[in-house]
C-alpha cells in the first residue's frame, strides 16, 4: 500500500512554525516510503478563508521545498460531501437538531451546575416528525450532529503517543453541518481522507478528540481509517509555551536570513531521539525518518539554536545551491573563501563588497590603519610587488615579510588583514588575496584603495 499523507491547513492565516513542523513530518513520512504528500485546503469557513492565504501557504511550502504531489480544496468538494451525508442521514448516523446556541449554553450550564460533564443530551433524537415540522414552522432550520455509537468503544494506536482510548458516551455528538448547510471541518476531512486514499495523518497536538470522533465516522462510512499520529507541542527555547511561536512564519525566517534547509533540519529533529545536525539538504532527514523516534514531550524550538545551525548549514552548502542568490561576479572561489565566515547568506554580499572594494574604512573598522604600522605596510607593498601572484601568493608574501621584518603571528598578519579588508577578523587571507587582486591589494596597502 502506498503511503499517502496530507497537510491540511485552513487558509485563514499564514503558516506558523507549528504548522510547518506538521507539514514537514507528513512530507517526510511520504518521502521516506516513496509515497504521496497532498496539500488540502480546509476552507470550509468561507468567511475567514481567502485565496491570498491559500497562495501564501503554497508559496511557503515551495520556499521550504515541501512541494505537494497534489492539491485539493474542500470548497470544491461539496458534491462529494452531500452524497455521503445523505447516506449517513438515511442510516440515522446524522440527525437534525434545532437548539439555538443560547439553549445549548443553558443546557451546559445546568449540567456543569450538577457536576455532570457538559455532553450534548441528544434531546433532538427524541423529536418526531410533527415536532420537527412545528419547529420548522417557527422558522428554525436544523444543524446536524453525527450520532456516536456508544456501544463501540474507541481505541487506536497513535504513531507517536501509543495506545489511545475514548468512551464515546463521554463525548458530545459533534455538529458536522450548520443550519445554513455549510460544513464544519470534521466530516469533510474524513470524506477527503477516504477519497484521497490517505493512509497516515500526522496532526497537531490539539486534535486528539477529533481523531476519536473521526474514527467512528470512518466506520460509519464503511471505510478503513488511516493511521494517526499526533505531534507534540512546540515550546520556546526556555521550555515554555510561547505566543511568539504561533506568529513566527516563513517571512520571519527569511528576514532573519534562515535557510529553509536549516529550519527543516531543526524541526525534523527536535523532540526526536536523533541529534540536531547541520545538513546541506534534507536527504539525511528522509533517511532517518521514523515516527517511532518522535517523543511525546513538548519539543523545544530555540531561535538561538536555529541561528547557530543556520551558520553550520551555510558552511556546507555547495556553490550551485546558492549561486543565484550571490552577488554578481562572486564565483565559486569567492564562495569557497567566504562561506566559512558567514552566519547568513546576506553576509556573503558584505564580504564580497570588501573583496571588490573600494573599502569604506570608516564604516568597516574605525580602529584599523594604525599609523604605527605605516612603515611596515610600505615594506609589505614592495614585497608584494616582487612575489609571484598566484594561489600561493599570501603564503609566499608573508614568508618574505617575516624574514625581512622579524614580525610574526599577530603583529605580522593583523596589520595586513586590516589594510586589505578593513576588519580584524574574516575569511582566510590566503583565499581572499587572489580574489582582491594584486593591484587593489597594493592600493590598499598604500592607503588609497
Ligand atoms: N485544518 C485542520 C487544522 O489545520 C486540519 C487538521 C487535520 O485534520 O490534520 O488544524
């Protein structure tokens, strides 16, 4: 059986880091088994769902590299839902209810007041044809509930949480359709999962009761249920639930200079028994993917850890992966020289400006260009003119200078680095010098480059 997973966001807002992790786990589960990963827009809430958000979801998934093998939208599938709904109504598994929200609220209060669980009392099941006709004559239109089978205990093995049990008698029959005919998400989701052949549903922590209710819907529709797994919550770096996480999305990560693969490398490993490690692409995540390695405890998502991982990922990225985002002219050798010294790709452009010059010394490092080094730099310029200028130029040149001036270590290298780059730290000078070029290097040593 081919693994089919789906990511089912509601296009009522931007994806946040928790959604992204759910998408990733579903994507990985499909990739790992050579299966299919579907995108399903849960847009039954017509008022809050927008095409702009749907497009933003697609764009975010594309940026992340979690490209779906197909897309469906619930708003296009009303016909499929109507057919199944009719069947369920005939079988008495959905039934019309007429209580207003206020009446339901009152019932709940009374139950709670008596110390009872606020479970829907199924009063509507007792209505006869005449009662219903009378209610309709008052102008009431029914909403519909799915009738849970109280005689069928609900149990399943969650792929992450293990054994789960629910007593259906302790759950309210869920409303599946509103009085205006519009759908709530629960039943359409089941019908979609059946029609799309979904075999595994990885969803957020908040959906446990929904899973219990939906298992009975699969049964009522005579269809096998997919496997379910519920990913643990994400907490911030301090281990606490954080509002901020609910707002962090792809635009924020892009703005921070985070590479998508770094974000995925972190989200794919936190909360699992595998280590977080840098990777140039997600192949190691796919290869190591195993739902059984995900834990039940909340997973810590730490922005500092992400930033550090991002730097380590960048240091591994081959030129071809970044070429179209590098400044013009910064070829493979430029990337090789600069890559080890950046924490975000934007910093590569800063370094490339330093290579190509002219140096803005005041902006780079006001402390550079110590007058005490002036004589040394003049000697250095002369020596540079004399050495063969090739890939070994730096080694040869500093060797000559060491012999000539007796300087060594920091007193030899730092004034040269400062004169050539305007900074005290940075990429390997042996690699930078050929990129700067002899003429520009001489001009900088003489203070006019
Ligand atoms: N639209 C639901 C959500 O975003 C889907 C949950 C699910 O069925 O996995 O929470």
